[in-house]
């Protein structure tokens, strides 16, 4: 690390759980983030502050005036610009050492498979089941940990799916691909502005823990936040041995 880096990241280096070795792992890391809205804005800024080496931001959408109530990486001046590029601009002013690759494309299965192969961890900051299932499938296929967050109205949730851990479930263990879940959107349901910041920064924290080895990640546990009462509920997540996505082949499997 350079002298400037030792100063910039000194508060991390002072932590026994991170130190110089952990910070060097963060500096060398490659993080894939899908979704540059409310969750992604908060997650991206904290990942950049922490010094992740390379952040790839995937989002096909553009900045809209209605986003600015909660999506803190974007500005009034960047309304109409691609969200992925807007996040890149925000990070350039915050920590120019971080390499940001904006990908202004819809996150489909082929794109996610190709990108995740080049990254250490993926953050799901998306807002629909189809994208979440595509991210999960790529995570399982590439054996890369997935930090999943969600927020709507006053309710948020976060967990980590880690296919490197045989006991860890995947997203499809909880939400089977064939199930008919009702989509909920901020545009129709609303969302409390700070809620996405709370969940997004926690996603950044979990990603940094996975990269640096500072502490065990939130694998196998789902945290749910009631933002009205500011009360957390924790649910243990068992792995589904019959899950069509992460099912391990048995001894007699072809």
C-alpha cells in the first residue's frame, strides 16, 4: 500500500479483524453489483469508501426525478443519464482509485454468468424475481457468494447465500423458481427513504466481511427489519435438499 492508502484506510487497518492484510484483500477485490437504485446507491458508496479494487455496476435504467428521494448516488444534474454511469461519477469524486465498470444492460442469465466468473462476490440490489433468480443461478453455477437485500414500504431484509458452504441455502431454496409470487414495486407501494440506505449499507458490510475475512457472513440467517418499530427479526434458513438450483448430486446421480 502507498502512504496515501495507509492514511485513507487507516481506520480499517486499526481494526484487528481487518488490519493491513484484510485491507489489501479489499483493494484487490472485484465486486459485481446488480441494481444501481436505492440499495445499490448506498452499497456502492460504502464499497468505494472501503477501497474495493474493481466494482462492476449493472443496471439498464436511467436516473429519474422520482429516484432522488432515496437513491443517494444520483443527483438532479444527472437525471436522464444511465444509473450505472451515474454511480461511476459519484464514486470518481469519492475515491478515484476504485475502478468502476458501468454496464447499462439488463441483467440476463448469459451476462451474469460471464461477469460473475470474473468477480469475487455479487450483490443483488435488484427489484424483481426474474433478476433475483438469474443472479442466484449464476452464483450457484460460479460458486460465488451472493449478498441479497430487499426493501419495500417500511420493510427490509438481508441475507447471504454462499454456495461454497454446503449448509447454506440459495435464493431458490426459499423462493422456488416455479412459485407464483406477487411482484411489489416502489412505484406502486412506496418506500421509506432511509430504509434502502440501512439495507444497502448492510449489504456492503457483508460483502466486505466476505472479502476481508473480518467476521463470519450472514449465511443461513435472514434478517428482517420492521422500519416502523425499528425491530429486527432473525429467521434461520435451512437448505432445501431438493432445490432444483443448488441440489447436490447424489452418489447414484448420472
